[in-house]
């Protein structure tokens, strides 16, 4: 089991009685999809909004909804579940539930269970904006934070009661992402990461361009993983259909020149730069102002070389850790090691593209890490998010200590 993943973890999802309880169903689905084993605890009020059967059907496990039933094991279930839990999400967390947790009240399955929990807990407040802003709720949230709970600030917008302001339960994908951060170590706190991702596009005319099939998934995974581990992350990305990662500053660019400009602006203050973008090596000598009409049966396109961003960063490197990527179709070790030396980088992540399990569009990747001491490390095929966390481990273990000596 990977220590930064929620796969195979025992997760408890606590649901209290707010209109946003319907979002808890999607939270459960995302956790199950990520490979977690999830059990649900519901307050009595929550059952008015979503039926327990929905959670039981999705989780495959009984919902804990009553302290006292004919099931004799129910009386100690709160202890057993608390001891087995690797993490807890309470979403939505109503003002009532927050007040109980802050004052140690145990009068239902959820609040009683919470007194026995020692695993990380993410509390997701959701309520009317005036209720959220009240001194009592804010005081209780401060108490939870001082007690070691993680509190996810609610979103702002139109609420179910018709008012507008802070109090909306964040979207389920954001909650699951922040929960993953709660389980991850904070070992990159204070470090500034600059990550590049996606393709660049070089216009031929207003409707045609040169590009490549990079999806940006690997770079986004690195940015997300670094943020989950406490880093201040700047993601500079070419055109992709991926949403901005949570807690990451995202800068969107189109061309290689735009990407270069954005990277150089961030470089001086960066601790680590991970160049995962697939930057176009060439661009048209001239880009037409208007669409080029079809005419001759052949069309010769004159190209000129783009700036080698990674090589330029290597020449300017002072204290920065510089990690490059090498996507090859053959001779991976030879090409990656040559790139390692020629571009003065600290590490190269190489992979052979073209297979279903490794490459631009895939959700998985099969990579080899190449280091400056001549060694290399090959990883089996795995999810790109898992690759990203192992990459961060190696940066910490093999590169950062050397860079800071």
C-alpha cells in the first residue's frame, strides 16, 4: 500500500443533517473509485435528506445510524470502527455537529465515534452564511483546529436558503483531494515547486497549428502531489481539458515562447522545477494572419527551432533542483542519460511512449528515473498519481539534500 494514497485505506464518512448531504453520495463514490474501503456513519437528521440504503448500496457495508439496536455488536461498533479508521471525513458538518465535536458531546453514533478516533479528520462545514459567520461556530471551528482537526473552508455562492455568501459545501473532488493531503506527510512545506505540463501549440495560421498529443496528466499529477505534501506549487500548463488542481496556482499558456517566459519569471524563487511539459521543438517560420486557403497539391512548411527551455534553465541553475522528462520511442537509456548531462539537470524521468500503459493519453505510466551518479531506477506500470509521489520521494531522498548542502 502506498503511504500517500487512499487505496486500501479504511475511511469513515460521517454525514450530518444538511441539504448538502446529497454531495456525500458522490464523495463516497470517489473514495470507492480510488480503492478505499469506506464505512458511513449518519446522524438521525441526515437520514431525512439521504436514505441509508443509498450509502449501503455504494459502500457494500452497513451504515452506522443507531447506537442502540437489536444488534448487540452495535454498542461497541463506535470503538471498533475508530480503531480501524485510517482517516475520517465529516461532510457535511453542520453547526450542531461542529458544536458537539468542539465540546466533547457524545449523544449519537457520529459524535460518540469521534471521541474514540485518533486518525486524521477532515471537517467540512456547510450551513447558512450567517450561521457560519456566527461567533459560536467560528469559536468552535477554532477549537477543532487547535485540537488537530483539519477544517476545509466552505465555498461561497448561492445557498439553499436563498442567501449568498460562504457556507456551500465544496465539490466532492475538492474534498477528496484535500482529504488525501491530510493523510500525506507535510514534508515539502516551505518549498516552491514550478511544474510544467501539457503540450504547447505553434500556430500556422488562425485555424491550424503544430502540437503533440500530450494530455498534461503527468504534470498535473506532480503538481497535485506536491501541493498535497505542503509545497507552494505553480503549475504552468499548455492547452489541456484538465481542471486546475486544488491549492495550486495555475498559469495557462499556449506557445513555447509563452511557456518559457512564464517559467523564467518563476525560476529565481523556485526550489524545485519539474519540466513535464511536451514543448514543441519547432514552430513555423511565419504564422499567417488569415487562414491559408487550399491551393497547390503540396504545401512546404518552413520551421525554425524553439528555445530549449530545459537547457536554458540548466545553464542558469544556482540553487534549484531541476527535473526533466524524456519521452522516447527507442533507446531510452541512451537518450535520457545524454539529456541528463547536456542539460545540466539533477534527474530525468524517462518513458517509452506508444504503449497503452505508458504515454501521453494514458492514466498510467511506466517510467525509469535516471540520476547524475549514473544509476537508474525502473518502476512498474502504475497510476500517474502514484508515479508523482514516488518522484517526490526521490527528489527528497536523492536530490534535495545534495542541493542544500
